[in-house]
C-alpha cells in the first residue's frame, strides 16, 4: 500500500477497525502472539487515528480469540484438508494465510462497504472469495453452495468472530436456521458475549468509541440450541483460558470475574 487509505464504513462495520488496530500493534511487539503484516500496513495508511481502538482489555481479548481460533481452524483443516471455510462478518480479518494448507476454499462475507474496503487492502488471493452480503440475507448462500457442490462432500466450517453481539437473538436464530437448512452438515464457531456486557456497553473500552450497539448476549451458548432445533453446542471455551497466561491484569480479570469474558462456542448440525 502506498497511498493514504480512506474508508467510508457504516456504524457496525467500523468495529472491524478494532481488531485491525490491535493485531497491527501486537505484530510490532518484540515477541508477537499474532503476526499480521496487512493489519500493520492498513493502520500505517489509514486516515484515522486507530489508537483509540487499541486498549488493554480489548487487546488481550482480541489476541486471545485470534490465537484460539487460529488453533481450532488449523486443527479442523488438518482433519478435513478440503474444508470450505466461511468467515461471517469478516471485516478486515487476515486469517486465511495463517491457516491455509494450499487446498481449502475460503469465503469472506460482510456488508458491501466492508467488501469494498477489503478490495482496497488485500490483493486477490487464489481460493479466497469475497461476498458482499448482509449475513442475515440468503444472498451469500448460493456462491458458497456452488463451491461446496463442486467439491466432493466438503466439510463446512463457519466462523462468527465478533459478530453475534451485533445481532439480536431473533436474528441469530434466523441465521442458525438458514445455515442448518442450506447445508446438510456444518460446524460453526461463534464468539459469545454476555448480557452484562450488553447492559454496560457504554463502558466498553473500545466499542464505545464507535456508534455500534451490542444487541444480545448469552451466559451459555446452550441458550442458542432453543433458537434452532437440531443444532448442538459441543464445546465452549472462555477467552480467559488464553488471556490469563499473558499478563497479571489478564490473570486477575480471568480469576476475579471469570464469567465476564467472551467465549468461543462450537456448534454442529
Ligand atoms: C467486530 S467486527 C469483526 C470483524 C472480524 N470478524 C474480525 O474479527 O476481525 C464485526 C464485523 O461484523 C460485520 N457485520 C455485523 N453485522 C453484519 C451483518 N448483518 N452482515 C454482515 N456483516 C455484519 C461488520 O461489518 C464487521 O465487519
């Protein structure tokens, strides 16, 4: 990237700058837990001061979820080398090269303005497709199904990283039902926040710097099973598991307020 990048993003889309700012600053540390050169490049060229999006709690949470999801997806890809991965609400995420095995197919789905932003900052990549669509509309299903049908019975992995908190429970239910009725089998990894964070969102260290609104939260991903008969939550891990090992503040947070951190739930059907 040589020129200043100017992005015109809607309210919820702006939240994608938070993980970018965090992954950029982490990448420049001495022993980075996550290395994302595209994020560094974006932050260097963006006409916005992103320091307001890189605060301690958000930083540790985003890095923990990135490390945990990278690990989970790499394991999934090792088991299912022809997997089709669909990143719902992809923002400016750059996970593909970190987990690619040279065979998977990857879809990044987000609103049209975010997809335009991705086109400005990422070169076209083989086996990566961009789909401009609201995840709640079924426009993105056909291109994904077309690819899936061209591969012999691929394993489908869907990611919802930093997405569900911006949807109501009804909307999450519609999305889950859409996934279940469109794909015979699948695995979804969904980040969950909790109702307390929704209530106190004005105090969130970085999302409060945007105009986005948290619309829902759960105390257990099991609550989602009631929204879509036939899905099963098989696993749920707090970001504390990763975060507690990296700083005293992270350890204290994880041990004094164990239920307050986001969780990554595995859902299958
Ligand atoms: C906090 S960002 C997370 C971005 C990315 N997953 C990451 O972790 O870096 C939330 C993203 O969800 C997207 N998003 C929220 N609601 C959406 C919807 N209904 N349809 C498509 N994308 C949506 C936003 O545009 C934004 O890119």
